[in-house]
C-alpha cells in the first residue's frame, strides 16, 4: 500500500481506445485523481472503451467532436476543459488536434505516448514504419507536448527487439501495449514526485515518412516488411490477373519452399507459387516469403492457398434447427449494426460500418451461444455478407470445412535400415507451425557430432498462443466435456499407435539422445507405451467420497467430494529420457482431464514432437525464455518439472509469485547403494553395474555412491572392474553395444572435469576418467575407490557413467546409514543383503522416496516415483500421480 504515501496529481485524460482505458484504470489504482476524461463521440450508438469505464466510475466525461474550427480553438470547449482544474494532461492515444492553450494550461503541461523511439518515425503510423523500414528495434516514447509534430522533450523511452515475423499486432500486444501502460503510469508518478526529466530531442536521425510508392522489385525481407507493416487500409497490394489484391499474414521462409502452382504477379522478379500453406512470393534476391490471406477489391478475403479453387462451394440447405439459430445470429448482427434498418441476406458486415472490434464481438457472441464451435475472426472477413456468413457458420457447426489432413513438414533421415520422419516445428492449437520469431536451432547426434536437423526455437509469444489454445480446449473444446471413458479410449489409441511405430520411435530416441537402441526399444519407448495404457485405465475410475458429517436435526445433509481437473498444465521434461519423461507426466495429466503445454529439453526434441498430434497438447521446442514464461503464466494452474535442483527452486519461486500454481518437482539425486557382506555377490555385482551405468549413467535414480562392507570390498571392486572392461562402447544403433555416447558435448566435458576433481582430491581412479578417442561424445565407464565423505565426488551428482565407491566397517549398520543419509538429496536408494531383518531395518531408515532391496532400477508404471528433501516433491506414476493433476471439491447439500 506504499502507493498511497506517494505524491498524487489531478489529471485530465485526453484520448481514446482500450489503451486509454487501461492507462485511466491504472492511474486511478495508483491513487491519482482523474478529474475529467475527454474522448471521441459515440459511434453508431457505442461509446469508446475509455468513456465506458470512466462513466461507470462517475468520472466527468466529455465527448467533443472537435476542439478547433478553421484552426482556432472553440471557446466553450476550452472553457469546459479548464473548469475541471487538471494539474497535468495525460494523452495515451489521441486522434484529435488539441489546441496549445489546452496543452499548456495545466501546471505540469501535457505528456503524450508515441509508439516509436523518437525522433525516429514522427507522425502517424509509427509502428507500421518501424516494420516497413526493417528496424531491428521498436519501442515507444513518452514526451512533453509542444507545438511541433512529436518534437517535444523526452520524458521516458523503452525499446524491444523486432522479431523476424513480428506484425503490428504482435509488437503492440507483446510490448507497446502492456509496457506502454506501465510507462505512462510511471511517467505521471515521476512528474508528481518532481523527478521527471525533459531531454530535448535531437534532429539527428529524425524521420517523418510520407506515402511511399510501392514496388515489388525488392529483396524478400523488404517485401515482407512492407506487408507486415501495413494496416488493413491502405494495405500492401499487388496486381494479380489484372486485379488489385491486398496481401495479409506474411512470414519469411527458410531454404525449403513447398511445391505448388505458379502464379504471375505484375512487377515481381519471378512468379509466385500457390501452395497448400499459402502464396509464396520471391524477392529480387530470390529469397522467399509466405502470404497467408488475400483480399479482393470487393472486400472478399480468401486463404491464399485457395486462389485457384474454381467456383463457389455448393450452398447448403439449412435444417429447421439451423434456421432458428440463423435468426438468432441475425439478431446479433442487428445488435452490432444498430444503424442498419434490417439485416437482409445481402447485408455486408463491413460496408454497414462494422470495425475490427465488432468482428471480435460477433465471433465471441456466437461462440457463447454455440459452445465449442470452431469459429475464427478470419471467417467473418472471408464471408462478409449475412448469407455467406450463415453458410460458413453452418459448415462449422456441422464439422465440415475441416482440414482434410494435418500438414506436417517432416525432417527425414535414412538410418537403422529405415527412413524416420521427425516433425521439427511447434505444435499449437492442432497445427504444426514455425516459431513466431522464425528462429531455429540444430539438434546434434551425440554418436558423431553431426546435425540431425533444425528444430523450431520457440519464444514467449509461442507460449502465450499455446496456453491460450490449451485454455480454450479445456474450457469450451470437446476435451473438457468428454466422457472420461472416451478420454481413456483416446489414450489407449495413442499407446497402440506408439506400439505400431515403436522401432521408428526407438531409432529417433537413439540418434537424438544417444540411448542404446535395445534399451530405447525396451525402456524409453516400451515403458512409455505401458504408462499411457496404465493411465488410460484410470480415466473412468477417478472418484470422490461420501462423508458422514454432524447433522443439525431435524435437517439432513449429504457431503461428498469430487475430483476435478486443474485446467491448463505445463510440463517441462529433461534430456535423458525425452519420450519416457513425457509419458510419465503427460499420461497422468491427460487422464485427469487437463490440457497441457509441453516443453522438451532444448537439446532433445524429436520423440516428444513425434507423438504430439492432438489439440489438447501443445508442444513448444525450447527457446531462451520458454521455461520462465511457463512458470510465470497466469493461466497455467500446474507445472510439472524434471531437472536440476537449482532450476527447480527457481521454478517453484516463479510459480509462487505469479499465481501460486501447483508444482511437482523431480530433481537431482545422489542415491546411496549399500552392499553388505552377506549379499548375493553375483547379483550385487550385476545390479551394482546397472545402478551406475544404466543409460550411460544419465539416470536420475542412478546410484551416485556405493558403500561396500570392508570384508568384501576388494573382491567386489575386482569383479566390477572385470565387468567394466567387457563393456562395448560404440554406436548406439549396434545391437551389441553396451554403452552409447553421452547426451551432448557440454555434459561430457562436465564429466571429464568431475573425474579430474576426484583425482585431485585424492580418490583412487581405478579405471576410465577420460573421453573415448573417437568421434562423438563418448565417456569411458569410470570407477573410483577410496572415496571419503568430504570429497566433491562423494557429495555431488555426476549424472554419468562414474561409479563412486566407499568402504564401511564390518557390522556398522547405523554408521553406514548415517553416511548414506548425509546428503540433501533423497530420490532413491538401495541395499543388498540376504538378511530380511537387516533389509527391512535399512529400508525403514533410508531417507529416500524409493528403496530397492536386492535389485535396482526396478520402476513400474503402477508404483509411485518421486523424492524427498532437495530431490523434490510430488509423484510420477501410480495412483499418486493422478492426484498431482486433480483438485478436490467438497459439496454439502441440505435436504
């Protein structure tokens, strides 16, 4: 509540629009007093958003059509303004000319928001010119008004990078709108506190763009900038088949241009190509861009992909029920087009005065009437008359006009005696598409260091779109209303499809993560299939309880609980088991009825992308701020994370500060394995090897430290060393390979450094410790003995093929338990002994989420998995995992 102790001002707000409304609301929240709002008159009976909210608050609102006549101020208008007694004029967005005797009247003058980094792009359409000119930076200025055109002293400026496929809308929504509101409020407070600067504008670099002559003979990026920089009027246009056609929705293309039908474009350096995704245009530099939509001079808009579509679609006959709904829609049109006497079949939405906000209102009102209807704003632009719109509406209502086939741009690779196909794009709202910023990153095969292919490098904007799609799917889509048994059927179907393609999945997993193919087939893919099947069976068995409560006689009560899904969930998975970790988390999440946004590890993307083909799952390949945005996003209700403890702590903090979202964390481990002298030595050697070297040691529950009883220590080490020397290190696709490459180079380098520290601290390096001398990221299986409790390698997780062995005195059970528990981690643990009493005692005392007795790595889809202490909290697998993605609602009925 510190706001109320700051200095406050009496403000006049001069302007309009949603931006003006938000500035007004936030200034009032800060304790400033808005003594008058001066905005534009109502249009077709509808007030400006700023006027609506101000009138609701009881703030005086003035709607002057103009402030000047023939260049001279209108006396009564100026007097009405002066009467409110403002100390500062705030002009967030103003389309009217305001006289200087109004600008200069308040004690503090006037401040104006301008959407460019002044002195660049003075005048109108500043955002457009930022894009048209290909500026690398965009931003806004808040300046003190003077008698020039955007020439007053600067109070405050903010800037942001321009992404390759930014549009006016994306720039405005991502930065100029939200940050502009904050900056306007900040500027007013600086003035109130007497700390506001007045930095004179320099004329160096100043620009004021007038109308430029359009030319198609430009490089592709310049054409792209021209298209994305124009609003609907006047629009970026070209002449095609003698007709002027306006172009919308431009994005740059990479090297791969899809096949299609050529189209002559007047003045272009070469013909365009109409493809299944849109119209490809070429610049003078032979580079390409894609245009999504085309609009003709009569106002009709079509998808560019359908340019050559011959003739109109046959008109559909409406049923009686559809006619009733059509009449309701006629009423919605009439409510919006209040200036039109009657809505005829030929009434044109836009020629009758509708604007873009009216499109949003029309679509949302109809979607509210017909829940789950897939209707988009573009449908209105493409069917502008009432009769055409009703035809489109009915087709949408019947589920017609759907995409016949999902468009997937696969990366292909001939490997392992097959051709594998790998999606590489983001998957958002049921479609594969490029990252919003157009960026990609290479994925590397760890077996030889070669590039597998490029993958989309997602941005914060992609996260926001994915979350919005997941939210809509949960709230109004068929998934949110689906019978739980039908949901289970879909998960069973997914498991069946994965089984059908298991060899392909295992091959992708092997080249992507370095997993030995046989292990990838059995565990990475095999357990993933089992996980989806297990949770598919849970879908219709999620139940609440009836609870007896105290009755206040003579009343009777029924209290029961319901288990409900949380909503939109986010899942962040690690790089060691890309597919299996996806399955462990997403199967429970989907079985509970949630929708989810999935972020794979930045270095390992392909198998998660391969199976992500449903609109309730959005897939976001990792970009720089994707994980942070998921943690911060206000519409996400749960985040499940597997990864390092430091990152887990940061995620937990962000989830708490944003919207207190539910969190489950599976973090680092240093799992102890205690081997007593009465063990089955053969089994202890075999399982001890597996506990460390399984999946090249890139295993969250790997035995990070072995404690071997003194009397068998030397024999145990001798036998383990024999087994290590037999291990075949090599190509993970070779069926006889035991040990594949580490996941990526940075990790391998860290393992070599880990071994160097161990040697430096005095541990005995019995075997390995170095990178294998061959292409790829291969690490020698490594064995350390004489490891003392204070050493770095005794405390820190290696996450690699490094066995760390310490002795303990014969018979000292409590002593070795104290040493085993002397760690901040508590993910897993193990004990080998033939004495059942000893085994039960040790398993009770070990402070870990999982204890293996005379076995190791024995996980099962029905058994809960998760850690204690700084290894995290929450469970994957088993019935416990479902509760991570459900909430309990108590209902009490009196009857």
